[in-house]
């Protein structure tokens, strides 16, 4: 057992190093999004894409397709030479990590006063998964003041947006505020999400 050895590949030391690496990735990605002004503010929420490369933009969609609510075996068609490119970004395509990034961004902007009062909005993050041609989408509500409890309504809003359009969606996460969306449908999904929230 390698419980206390910080240089080992297993045990507590490896776990601590992994957590530190993850936190550094979260901080650097958050700074990158802010420095590039990559977080867009709409009337009802802010959103940002986390793509696997700077040259790739999100696809517009909304054409044919089918609604999927169970997992499919999509291994993707990318070859080995694409694996290194998406390693850093793939970690953010995990709901828990993407939520941690959202929390960090919210906390940072609440502390500096930029996302408070009338400027306060929920946050939607969309992380690309190139090998499956999908995006992991997380909706994050955050209290304006520490200690307050805010009900996350993104679960019902995600369902409403998905039901209002043709596309491919996977609601497989334990958390209702998480959905995986086909890359070709993600832009339309975002537009429908804003539209559905406009109607409330």
C-alpha cells in the first residue's frame, strides 16, 4: 500500500496529485475562458463552449434525428492521432468536473462583483466529446450570497428544450441538470433552451 508516498503511482499520494492536477486544469481553463471573453451572456443565462481545438466551432443543428434517452454504444470514428488532442478537454466532459468548473467560475465572479445583482445569471457549460461527436451540457445555478439555497431548474428546462425539437439527447446522469447532446444538435438545443426559459 502506498498510502503516504507522494511520488508513487497508487495510494493517497497519487490521489492528491490527481486532485491538484485537476484543480490546476480548472483554474487555467477558467482563466482562458475569461481572457478570451468566451462566456456569452443572454437574458436568462450565461454559456460557454469548451472545444477540443480552437479551430473547431459548434455545429448548428435541428434537422432530422431522434430523441434518445438511453445510452448508445458510440465509440466514435476518430483515430489514435486524435486522442492526444482531446485528452485535456475530455476531463471536462465528465459532469462532476464540468460542475466544478462552473462552480469555480461562479465563485470567482461573485467575489469580484461582476456576476451579482442585475448581472447575476445561471451558467451553462458545453464540453465537447470529439470521439463520440457529442457535447456534455451542465446547467448550474449558484446563490448570489453564500449560504443561500437555489433550486436548480435546468433539469425541467433541459427536458422541455429537448422535447421541443428533433435531435439526439442522452439523459443518463444521476443529476437532472446534465444532458449529453449530439454535436449537430447542440446549437439548436441552446437556442431552444433560451426560448423555453423565455416563456416561463
